[in-house]
């Protein structure tokens, strides 16, 4: 018994030494409030995970990508070779493609949660603005990234960008800076450099955003109730780690089941389908298709709409963070969201077609009136602060928890066994060079491994918080 005690003491001393030397002692004292465990609060962290996966898979793809056009679209051929001929190239491209989509989607959902719950309240105004900058950099980096494929979709995107830049004041100088002479052999390496550079800048902005969040802490509940502490930060971090493993497994499996599409190869003189931009740029694309001034559609209108969101922390009279008590912010947010969705759907349903300006204008007015009415109606009756109610555990819950904890190691062990079996099947498929099947097995194995880790964490770390 003495030996075991001394061994545990050595382990604890090592952990304490590691925490002190890494400067993580402050994080170990952080308590995560109960309301922050809601799935809505995970969007920002998951978006950051997608960025990490994008960086990793992007570096791998750079080893095979050839940034040149030549006579037969070398860049496109290098992407196709990586996807079809390099073992697990389709997985790397799939993770990169789906992670880019998820990062932007999760960032938008994170912004919606922050905006409508008034999480930009003092002293977090600049944290909110930095988050918006990070979102814009994400979209710009994603646009530059998918333009590198040189298929019919990316070529159409490049041509629209060229057209818009030329319409700007000083557009000729800006055009030469971004596109050079306009030849694809100049555009491709420039876009690759911009893509990597903006991704690096995004990493810096995200680090600043994380630091500001840590400095100002998680916002209290928007309904006015007092936050209830739940678990220390290291336990929360372990949960995030297990979720990360599961998500990676899902992305690997999904990439094997649904490999990323590669559009039609662009070659001068060949007729190809009209390329539609990625979904997050569809609303602006639809606005451009109405025929109004391209600078107005592509830059001015979106900039005005976004600028109002940026200044909202200083405009919104925040006597309460509840969305039903903030008429200005809630009503404008609903109108902005409604217009974005309407133009997105209009652009999606009219591929290669012009959008009549009168139709778009009437629809925009109708959406503004409807969403404005909803916003005013929702904010017509103030909502008083919610009283904090302590969550009382009843006997049946305690019994269920005890049963779970009693069997948690069996659950973790079974999940681990299944994960090992699926991993073994993946190895066998890999040896037979059936890479799609192997990726499916490996992805499923990673998913079960993540759940096994989660079950073990519950039994090892969380048990004392559940009983």
C-alpha cells in the first residue's frame, strides 16, 4: 500500500510540475458554468477544430498540388490525380472540403448565438468584432481555396472576382496586384499564396479571439439567471477531446462514403455548364444577378448590412440580454437573416439565369416587412429576469446514474473492442488496396474509439460529479 501511495504521489507531482511549467495553472482553476454545456455554446470550438483539420489536410494536399495552368489545366489534373490515384487522397480532400463548409456554417451559427443572446455586452464588444473579422477571413480563405481546383465552378468564381475588382475605384491597380496579367498561370500561384497567407492571418486572429474570451470569461445566462458552476475546465477539455475524436471519425467515414466532387475540367474553347459559387457566397451572387451596379451588389450593400451588425454593441441599449427585450438588435437581426436566406434560395433556384430586379426588390421588401413584424411582435412584451432554480436530483435519476457508473467500464471496454476489430478490418482492406473500404472501417473505428474514451472519462473523472 505504501508503494502505491508513493507512486500516485509521484504521478501527481509530475502532473503538477507539468501544469506549472506550461503556465496552465490558471486554466485548471476555471469552472465551466452549467449553461455553457448547452450545444449552442459548442459552435465556436467546433469551428476552431475545423480550422485545425483544414490546416493539416491543406499541408498534405500542398505536397501534390501543382500551381500552374499550362495548356491542359495542370492544376486541375494534379487535384484529380491526388483524389483518384494517391492512397487516401480522397479522404484528405474530403475532410478539407467538408471541414471548410462546416467551419463557415458553425461560425455563422456561433455568430447567431452570440448576437441574439447579447453576448457582445460590455466588456466584450471588441471580442465580438474580432470574431466577425475571423468569420470574414474564413470566407475569403475558403473562396481562394476552392478557386485553386480550376474546374468550371472555380473558373466562374475567378471571373466574377475579376469583374468586380475592375469596377472598384482604382480597380486596374488592384487587379494587377491580385490577378497579375489575368492569365491563369499567374492567378493560380497568387491565389495559392493569398490562401496560405490569409489562413495564417486567420490563425492569429483566432488566437486573439480565444485570449479575449478567456480574459472576459463566458457570458452569464442571457435570461438574467445566476450561472451555476458544473465542472472544472480540465474535465470539460477532456470532453472536447473525445468529441474531437468522434468528429474526425465521422469526417473520415463521410469522405469515404461521399468523396468530394470535382467539377468539369476547364479548357479554353470547350463549352461547360455555368458554375454556381459555394453556398456561403450565393446570396451576394444572386444580388449581382439582378443587374444592379456590381459594386453596389457585391460590396456596398453587403458592407452596409454587415457594418450595422458590427456597431450593434454600441447601438443596442443593453438593459437586458434577452432577445425579447432588445427590439433594435432582434428586429434587425431577423431582417438580415431573412434577406440572406431569401437571396440564397433565389440564387440556388436560378442557376445560370438573370434575376429580374423588380422581383428581387418586391421579395426583399416582403421579407423585411414579415421579419420586421415578427421582431416587433416578439419584443412587444418585456421578459423579466429568470430566477435561478437549483436542479434537484430525484431518486430515479440517482439510481440510473449509479447503474450507468457501475457498468461504464464494461461499456468503454466493449466500444474499445469493436473499435479494434473495425481497425483490424481496415488494415486488411488496406493491404488488399481497397482504400475506400479501408477508410470506412478506419473512420468507424475512430468514432467508436472516441466514444470509448468518453465512457472512460465519465468513469474516471466525472463520476464524483454525477453521484
